C-alpha cells in the first residue's frame, strides 16, 4: 500500500497558473499594442500644443485660473489633438510608409489595423468634445471639433498633396489651442486670442519649412509638394525670412494686453529669430552647406519662451502697457 504524497501548498493550483514565458509574451504584446496606439497620437506634437494653451488661459484670466479648469482644458485639448493626429495617420498611411522620417509610425509598420485606428481617432474626438463641453463650456468644445475637422479635412485631405502652401493654411489647425484655452476661461473669443493665433500662424511656415528642407528627399519620394520640393533652396530661405519678420512684428500686437515682461521677451526673442533666419538665408544664397534643423530647433525654443513670458506676465499682474 502506497502512502499519499503530500503536495506543498506553494505548488497547489500550479497547473492553473499560466507559464511564465507565456505571461511575459502576453504582457509584451499588450505593451506593444498600447505603445502603437499611443504612437498614433504623436505625443511630442501634443506637448507643444499644450505649452501654448496654458499661457493663453493665464492671459485670459489675467492671473492664474483654477487648477481644475487648467487640467480639464489640457485633458480635452490633448484628446482633441490625439484624435486629429490619429485620423491624419489613417489618411497618410501610404506616404508615411515611403518617408524615412515617418516609416516607424504604427500604421506604416502595420501595427494597428486602419479600421481600428479610424475608430480610435473618431472616439477620441467625440470624447474630447463632450469632456470640454461638460467641464469648461460648449464654445471650447465646438472649437476643438472645428480644429480636428480642419486638420483632417482641409489640411490632410485637401491641401497636403495638392499645394506647396499646404502648411501655411493647414497650420491654422495648430493655432487653435490658444483660442480654445481662451474660450475655456472666458466663454468668448477676444482680440488677444486672435493675436496669439496669428503668432503661431506666422511661426509655423519658418518652423516647418526648416524641417522640410532637411527632409526634402523624403517628401519628394512621397509625392508631397512641400515648398522645398517645388522651390529652390534660396526661394525657400527667402520666404522663411519674410515670415520670420511678419511673425516677430505680429508678436508686438499683444503689447496692449501685457506688461514690460512680455515686451522685452517679444522684442529680443523676435530679433534673435529674425537674425537666425537671415543667417540661414545667407548661407543658402552663398551655396554653403547649412543646417536648417538649427532653425527648426530654435523655433521650438522660441515659441516656448515667448508663451512662457505670456504666462509669467499674466501671473505677476503688472500694469499693462498703454499706447
């Protein structure tokens, strides 16, 4: 007669636990899926959009808005931007696969089915509108829907593959966060919001054309008529200089709503940006080997510093300039 063999408690039910390698594989797949959907949203661009939203809210309040309002607006704005970017990825999947700069995007690599990405983008857009409507106001929600529609329908579908002016007019969608932030605080759209809209509008061409100069061959291979593809380098750099001057001058229109803090940053920062744009043009005109990405990175820094000055100016609450 054989005595029963006792089984250690630690081994009881072991057959019901998935093997460790299988569990690891499942966790890896889940992580990869989450990262793929996150990749559709282009998080780096969202960060830049949010950087300009908060200062617009500070200026609208002429102080510091409630933390809840800021958080609610940022969550809704991030969801709206993520929606627009995901839908953009669906439409541009074919050219993203051709371009080296975008070949690692989820749809280009086949990590997400196009139908799923479409549903994901539409769901994010609907959620962002409802969220903003319930937590801020319906004007901000309506503006977010308009921004998504403009980015996808006007820029991505209508302009991007048809005209070299695509980023000039299509860039208007990227200007909307400041208007949405202002509307979230005031329930209206007033002239300072439109001035901030214009700052980003005129900033976008120098910013993006510098990037497009670096990746000209990518856009040419994909058949996208970005300005550096259809114009000579000198023509492109000349337009960068022109838009830089307009942008720097436009920032001064905000002086009647700000104090000397913003004024100093706007004047000095604008002068520095214009100087660097001229340096790029001079190098291109002389036939030297230039690095347009220097201006691209500078443009990111410039916009952050300029809008940080708006936020600080509003938070400090010094008397506004009068002319």
